[in-house]
C-alpha cells in the first residue's frame, strides 16, 4: 500500500506542477523556479524510488506508513500553495525584480573581470584544497572531525560559500550565453564546459541543478513554452543521460573521491556508463530528502507530541551561521546529531526546510515555512531594487536567494545563511559606495583648485 501511495502522490504532484507551468512557462519568476525544483525532488525522485520494491535505509516499500506518505506530500502541497497565493498580492515593483527575464538581463551585464576572477579562484581553491590538504568539497562528519581542527580558517570558511559562488559563476556565464551574439556565445559555452567538472565534483545534485537552471534561462530568454512534446522528449533524453553519468560517477566514485586519485586506475568508461547496478544500489543506500520527511511524520504519528525539537535546530543554526572571527569560542551542536538523537538514526539523511520545520514545530510548519520564505524573498527583492544600477551586487543578492530555493535537499537552516550572506553583501556594497564617494570628493576638490 505504501509503494502505491508513493507513486500516486509523487505523480500527482509532478502532474499538477506541469499543468501549472504550462500557463506560466514564458513568464517565470523566482517562486516558479522554487516550485520547479520542489517538483523534481518531491516528484521525480520519489517516483523512481517507488518503482523499487524493497527496503532502503529509511523507506520500506513492503512495510510503510501510507498515512505518513500522504502527510509528506500534503504538507509540501499546502506550503507551495500558500507561497504562490500570497505572492500574487506582491506590489508590482517587487514582482518586477523577481521575473527571470529581468534577472537574465542584469546577470548578463555583470563585469566579466569579476566573473572570471571568482571563476579562477574557485578552480584554484578546489585544486589546492584537494592536493595540499586532502579535502574534498563534501566531507563526511566523521572525516571532518579528524582533520577539521588542522585546516586553516580560510579553507573552512571558503567551503561554506563554495557552492553559492559556483552557482553565481554559472548563472552569469549562462546569462551571457543567452544574451550574447553568436560569435561570442561559444566563448562563454567553453568556459561553462571547463567549469562543469568542478561543479559536478560536488555531486550529482549540483550538476542536475545547474543543468535545469541552464535550460530554464535558455527557454525563458527565447520566450518559448517549454511544456511541449519536443521539450518533454529532450527532458526524457536528459534524464537517461543523467543516469548514464550517474553510473560512471558511482563506478568511479571510490577512486575519484580518494585523495591523490590516479586516472590510470579508472576502468572502461562505456562499461561504467552501462553499470546501472551502481546507481540503483546508491538509490537504495542513500535516502532522499523526501524520506527524511517521511521519517519525521512516521515517528510523530506513532508518538504524538514527543518527536519535536521545539526550536533547538533553529537556535543551533543561528550559532553556526555566525563566523568564528566574530565569535572565536562559539560552540554549537550539529543538526545531524540533534536529529539522530531524537529519531535514534545512525545514517546521514538529506534534510530540508519542510521536514526540519515539521520536526521543530510540528504542524505549525505549514504557517511558519511559507511566511519565512516570503519574508526573505521580499527582503532580497527590496535590496535588489537598491542595487539595480550595480550589476555585481544585484547578481550576488539574487543568486543568494536562488541558491537557497533550488537546493531543496539539505537546505535545513539555509535561510539563516541567506540572511548572513545578505548582510555581508550589503556591507561590501556600503563600503563600495563610501569609497566611491570619498574618491569623487577628492576629484572634485582637485579640479576645483
């Protein structure tokens, strides 16, 4: 019964999103992007998992709680509906800065020197951190506990914003591809292709996210409705290609994720691409983000009133978001440890804002989550209006919120980090204006004398 429920609700959710996007695909805004990525993580992935009749880390197709499955999707339905319904009443000025068409135009104007500087820094950082310190972008908690204290502060700090900056670079390059003339377009495409391995090394999610965002930017720029048969065929081909790449990644993973990996040890890439068992085994062993929500609802249904953290995760999240340079002696408990203790789980599971809010506040999550997200979106849109004449800061602010919205998996306390990053960006922006004002004052004084 649970397997059928999973297939039904995931397909229903994905189908409703497709019907919704059919009317809006030529005029998307940031909230629509959020809905698209939620549909991917709570539509396609659960459907794939539902086709497998067996026991995974969390979910057991033969022995599952169909009511918990229904609540997982109902919670997401309601939150998405509330966000979209309230956003209809946003002021016209706010909506203008949330339109993807508007964003593409401004992303495409970002100074190439700034983009290429960050581009090169990210590549160099990843190479140096890997070969000098033996640090992969993603470090398991037990590994980080062993080597984290020996890593320089600049390295650990950079890791917290690496994915955000990577998305910034990709978004700027994709926008330049979309708005540039055919003669220069190939230059931007070449830069993207060079950058892809450094993004994909973060994992399949990061690669899938940028591929989807690249497709959205391209189609929105061309003002085409992408809910068409030809694009659905392309999407199906992309999903199949993604599985082939996932097969290669999973086959080579043990070698590639080893410090000082030797390419000579890698096997036949064709055999690796056709090794579907590697991906299917990983899907079974690695719980999806929806499975965390299932775990939360299942436990809360069995022990009502006992399976909530009462805001503890949020409090610890605020602590973790404060840089150590401002709080050298700070101590905070890892979210995974809090959840593992509460649910008696010994595995790493992809948490998300829906499941964490449910674990934190129970069914009040249906009110708290949409209000928190809407407040952040309104705040960022207001700051984007302030920086409209400064493309670099406009770009950093908009991708700051976009990074949170598209990273549906493992975005538990990311709203706190969105606020932290926003404060940092606006501090740099204020300093930039101050320096410009001082320089202008000096020049005026010089010319007047």
